[in-house]
C-alpha cells in the first residue's frame, strides 16, 4: 500500500494569492511527480524530481515552482493564483531502480481560485 | 502527436460481463512500459496492471488482463466479470525509454459505467 500524502485535500483561494500544495511520502522513493488534472480529463505533467536537489519541468510548469530539499517532501508553489489554476493536483512517487515501477499517487488537492 | 490514444470517451457494460478498453500508443523506442490506472469518482489514481515491451506473455492481475499487440502498438485492458465498483475513469499510460527514469504520459481516459 502506497503511503503518499497531500494537503490540503480541498482549497478555495482568491486570485493573486501565493499557495503551496504539500506532498510527502514515507516510502523512501527517489522519484516524485506533480500532475494537473481537470475533472474527467487527462493528466498533465507539471514538475518532477529524480532525487534531492533535482527538479525538472514538465509540460505545464510555467506558472509554478517546486523544491526537493528532503527525499520525502516535494511541495508545489503557485506564486500568484489565477482562476485558470482551478484544477486537481496529483502528487506521485516511484521507486528509483525498478524500470517497471508504477507511480503511486496521493489523493490529490482540489484547488479552486475565485 | 498523441503518445497515448484512448478512442472511447465512455463505455457501458452489463454487470458480470467482460469489457475491453482500447489503448494505442506511439513510440519509436524498442523498450517501453505500459500501465493502466483506475480513477474512481473520489479522485485517487489506482495502479491496475503493467506490461513491458519485451514481455512475451500478456499481463494479468486478477480480473484485469492486458491484450498486448506490439506490432499494432495496442495495449487494451480487459476487465472480466464486471462489477458495479468497476465504474470509474480508466487511463492508459506509457513510460519511455525503458529506463525507469521518465514520468508517465497518460491518455485522455475512458469512463466505464457498469449497469446492474
């Protein structure tokens, strides 16, 4: 059973606010990922990390940043929230050495920007 | 170009019947991995089954099996004996190259509804 946690579960915030979505995993996985998903739609990669102090941009990274100071923690920050950021954000992790290792997902954060 | 194509936005199946969800993929790599995930209405992503490009046999996990046709670049998910709890979105995904060092690319998904 995967142990990956995201907080908050739901967030409603006004335009222009800075927000940080938290993601932690207790499995010691090196690889971590952030995906954005509109309801019932495909997942788009925002950022990913291969390990501590490693971060890479995905397809939708332009308006957010991430950090990876500790193996278990991979927060996502939106510097200035906009209504277009309203979506579900899914954090995931995978083992570093297994080529067939699936992504283990958290329960997601559903963000609404008013 | 879409890496993963799922052509069925929605599917209906009678309870206890089998259903096939289609997935085709596009890659020039010889080594790659294919995954299927289930997403119930609660939103979490649940890993179902994996198929490696060099695996000679189709993957199976309980009621889930993967119909892998490498020449056609298709990896269809077969759910046998459908249950009401199978109603969900199903996503096909691919990792390439076959290194374990790349994120998954997902298709647009298929919404499956199981009818009693």
